C-alpha cells in the first residue's frame, strides 16, 4: 500500500507524522497514560518489542519531564529491545534480540545494574498468520515471555503494560497476570481500531507471591491451554474493561477527508531492514521458481 492511500485512510498515521512520532502506536501509549497515569513519577523503564520506537519516544519525553520536575532523582533510564534493528534514539539504550530468549532477558537485567524498573511496557506482536487460534497462542506466549522478564526487572509496586489479543483463551492469561498484580485492567485506546482484536493489559502494583523466585526457564509458558477452558461460571477470571482516549477525539476506524491543502509527509523513521527483505531477494533471484520445479 502506498503511503498516500494510507494517509487518506488512517488519521492516526497522518497525525504521527505531523507530530514527529515514528509510528501511530505512540497514541496508544499516550492514551493509556492519560487514563491510568502510568508514567507519572517514572524514572526507569523497559520497552519490549520497541521498533521502530514510538513508545520509546513517548517514554523519553515523559521521563525527561519527570526528571525536570525532580532533578534530585537519578537520570532517566530506558532500555528498548526488539528483534528488528532500530534507528538510534537519544537517551535510549537499545538492544536487538528476541524477548523469548534467556540471553536477551539476561542482557536487559545487566543494563539495569541491580536497579529495578518502575514500568515495563510491551507492544509486541508476532507476524499474524490469519489463523486466529495460532495468532492468539503466539501472542500469549510473547506476553508471557515479557511477563517473565518483568518479574526480574520490575520493582514491587511497579506497572506492566502489554498488548493482548482478546481471544477465547484470555481467561488463563488474566489468571496468570493476577498471580503477580492485584489490579489488572484490559483497556482499548481510541487509537486502536475496533476492528482489531488487540487491547492492552494494564497490570498495576507488582506484588509477586511471597518467596517467589524469578526464573529464566519460563515456567508460565508450559501451562496447558485446556486448563483455561475448564474455568467456567464463577471460576472464570473477570477483569475490568476500560475504553480510553478522548471519545470525542479521532476514531481509528473512520476515514476523515483530507484538507485540500494537505501534502503527504514521509514517515519519520522508515524501517532499517524490512522483515521481508530476504524473501524479496530470493524472489528477484528466481529462487522460488527453481524450488517449484
Ligand atoms: N511499540 C512500537 C512502536 O511504538 O514503535 C511498535 C511495536 S510493533 C507493533 C511490534 C514489534 O514487536 C515489532 O517491531 C517486532 O519486531 C517485535 N517483536 C515481535 N516478536 C518479538 C520477539 N520475540 N522479540 C522481540 N521483539 C519482537
């Protein structure tokens, strides 16, 4: 899809370029922050699945405001991680790696040098296959990997925010999150399309069970999803659902007419390496035709 057709269709895509955000996702974190005051008083943050970096931009902006208000506090520290390379951002420590890998978790922990983070955010999403059960399962595994890292780096009382796909097995995830956080809310920012299954889980006041020892072996990932379906009636975990973002503001599912004087802007930070680059090179070299013969 050409950038001008996306310009016509997606108001948050246009606004992101106008306001200097690397991606439209910035508005999701801004609207969650508006609703839950997530970034108030935050000095240390981890941004998991961060590329191209708009959430890191929001974190940088808000944490430097916090520091300006409280200069006696330590300088802000933000660690951002993604599978993809990310263009540099001032005052953000960047790490290229897979958050489901123990080695990545260890590096993140080492960057914090024994300190703990006030918040961990994760906007991670797998490449969707269109097979809903499979996509939801992989998304849940990514979220649990993020939770696993969180249990190592988050301070008690801290907050964890992550993208979630609200599928039929969501109850198991809610239950797992409630083991660590007394307050769990599922929220849908206005900038997230209604047509999308995505929402964000906002987990507040990190309180691990007594004597809980964080482990890198992902014990949470081994639970069987059949167990979730057994949770019925009053045993089902219910978490509050909250829409956020100004309801009179832009609707992510609507198309707004362009002003007559509108000129399309270039994206602020185009991808460094497109994920489909290798496939394109193979296609150019006729690889697929040779394999098919
Ligand atoms: N929050 C970002 C922003 O504001 O610019 C956008 C994140 S984008 C929706 C999802 C990201 O998740 C992709 O950049 C993808 O590379 C990353 N991702 C998916 N699986 C991952 C994994 N296992 N480890 C690290 N990053 C992963």
